C-alpha cells in the first residue's frame, strides 16, 4: 500500500484536449517522493474515454442561447457540458483501498477548483485518516480561500517537489493523525496551514534547477490512454517560468512566479530516451512557455532528438506557443528535420496599441518572416490571438482575424479569461470586471464583457472558426464558395433536409453566410437555425473577405 497518493481530479467543461492533460507535474512530485523513500501512486482521474453530460452550472445561463442547440457543422462551437473523468466517489474508494497517510490533489486551473474541492471532500469522507494537501496554480494564488475548507489540511504554494517531500517526512515522524508543531511546519517553504483562527502562509517554493522524470515516475502515467494514431503521445517540460511580462499571463516575470529556468539539454534527452525504450512514441508536446529562446540550446536539443528517433515517424509540437523572433531559418530547418510539422506561433494581436496594452513584445514582422520560411519548408502554422481582453474592442480583434485571413496560417483565437496572478487579473479586480464565481473564469464562458460584449465575443469566436473552414475549402485561386441569392436562402430554410453529411452541411451554411452575414447551425435532423450574433461584425468580416489570397 502506498504512503502517498497524488490525484489529478476530473474536470467539468465543454471539451477536453486529452493530450494536454498528462499529469506530468504529479509525476515529477512522485519521483522526488520515491527517491526520498516514500511509496507513491498517481490516480489520473482523466485517463478514461467516457464522459457524462451534466447540466450547465449556476451562472452559465447566458451561454444557453449560444451553445444550447446541436450544431453539426465543421465550424460549430460547443454544446454539451460534461463531467470528464472518474466520479468523485470512485476516486475516494480507490484511496480508501490503498490507505495512504497523505493525499495530494492538484488544483491547477481556477475554473476547475470546484472539482479539486469535491475530490478532497470525497476522499476525506471515505478515508478520514489521510492528510490532504492541495497544490497547483489555483492553490498558490488562493491559499487562504482553499484553507477555509476543513477537508483540506495543507496548501503547497509554488512548485511541489521539495515541500511535498518535506511535509511527508514531517507527518511520517509524528503519531498517525496528529498534526506536527506549527514551528516545524513553518520551516517548510511553500506550505500554508491553519493555526487556531488564523492561517500561516510560508513563502512559495521554487526549484532552483528543475529536472525531469525517471523510469519509476514515468511508469505511474497511463500511457495507454494517451495515445495518438496507435502510438504514445507524451509531454515534456524542458523549462519553467517565462522572462516576459505579458499582462494576461500568470507565469510572466511580472507575477510572483519563479524566474525562467531551462533544464540541461542532456537531462531532457535522457528523459525522452527513457520513454522511447519502453513505448513507441508518435507525438511529443513540449509544454514550455518559451522552447526556442536560446538558439544553441534548442539546436542541441533537436539534434539529440534526431539521433534518438532515426528513421522513425514522429511529430513534435510546442502547443503553448513559440516566440516568433526566436525562430530563424536554421532553427526552423532543424525543427522540420526533427519532426515539427506545425508551428504554434504566439502573436497576441496585430494592433500596436493592443500589444502595448498586453505589455507584449511586437512580433508582427517576425511572425510574417516565419510564415514565409514555413511555406518554403512546407510546414503548417497556427497563429494565436487573444480577444475580448479588458480594454480591447471587438473591432481590434476582427481586424486581427482579417489580418490572418490574408496569411498562410490558421487562426487560433482565444477568448480572454482572467488568470489569477496576472497583471490583467488585478486590473479586472480593480475595475470590478471579474465574474462573481471562479467557475466562470474560463474562455468558454466569455467571462469579461468590457469593451467587447459577450455577443461580440461569441461572434468573433464563430468568425474565427468560419475563417479556418474557408481556408480549407477555398479553391486554388483563392476564390470563396459561391454565395446564394436571398430567394435561394429562403427556399433552403423552408425545406426539410433530413440527415446531412457534415461537410456538405457546412458548405451550404457557409454559402448562406456569405450572402447575408447570418451564422447558422444545423441539427442532426437537418433543421437550420440562426445563431445569435453581432450583425455589424459579420458584415464587416464579409466585406473585407471578398477574396482570399491563393495558397493561404
């Protein structure tokens, strides 16, 4: 039976990207615990394919007009709200069977805080003998709020490897169920705990030189679940922190996050070699904020990867985004040769004013230069924008989308959400723009209706999806699908279509949209309906999108 169990809780959301939910951070903590003599198990509650449709949470009523109907088109948004992962009772029962003395639960993202808390409550109910410690970004930002719940005994602020080991050692040295002395707990950086009617907050803990995983830690991840095209999909974190000060980001240098730290290249390569020996890897996602900032480092890394996977078909991605000024022909050629097929490029905005508001370096020229090199190398690109941020107008974001319409790249529009610890979160708090519940602090809920209304935000998101679909179906000369006449649209809307192929349905609705600017959806029975939308944004989008350049 393990001494410690670490839990990645279920989440409740409209969608889940499972290749980005690998419990890498928990595996890092498990490694340190086992190297210190503690047996450890990881329960990944998300490692299951089934999900359960549940009702929208309280406060989500404004989303029903936008998500409430099924839409089979290839540019649809969301529909069902789901519980992804094991039930809380199943997780708690697994813990009770193993009888650990310490349970760690990750609370990474603020909108999913309720699921972390419900996990803690269930575990405490099923196995009250265990101490429960909560860690992750949300716990780091709101330790007092978390400790208002009696089911949580400790909080870890910052990175959890060292404080988790020190806490386990201290608890193990005391009689079962008895809390250590407060003076002893005060010696552990990162720990927060209740003391009488108050709460003690020790300074956050940050690793000076973070390292990766060993084989024992890797064995605790359910790699069979994380597969892509019948091969293993793995995550690597080759660095931590970020040297930039972007206002919307909680990992920036302006937050209370640790400095930017890069792991030694050999350490990263050794971790990849370990994984390659035990499984056939087909996909590696580098979850770094800035993978390519140091040219010599990334070239050495890419060379090592090519040596590991000689002759094998492997795809590499950096899904958190790449900093365009750090990319040149030499690096991109090496990335292509190593397995990068798609470049995820962080732009933010094409507006100089908005970039200043984001406190983000101006990457526009570098972005376009990268697109040209990528075209020569036959690499795909996705360019990431942020919309509906505090102070950001809908017209600014629409112009950003139109800028990408003329470029050889896919539009990755993220609707702004307030990230606790970021400068913009503080701004929203001062201006009373924050939602009244943590659950609403997610992109899918359009949480900050400031200069961009919620109707405008959802319209912009639809337009981004429509733009990307148009890029797929535009003809070789850049000509868009032919618009329909008003009479044809009336006949179509009054007809009964029955079940229809998704692509054919999408083309039909796109042709209608290009005529009158009304975004439509189609249900499973072929019924056509109008989505709520900003007519001004849709009309301007169509006016500016008369002809897409060939080859975009």
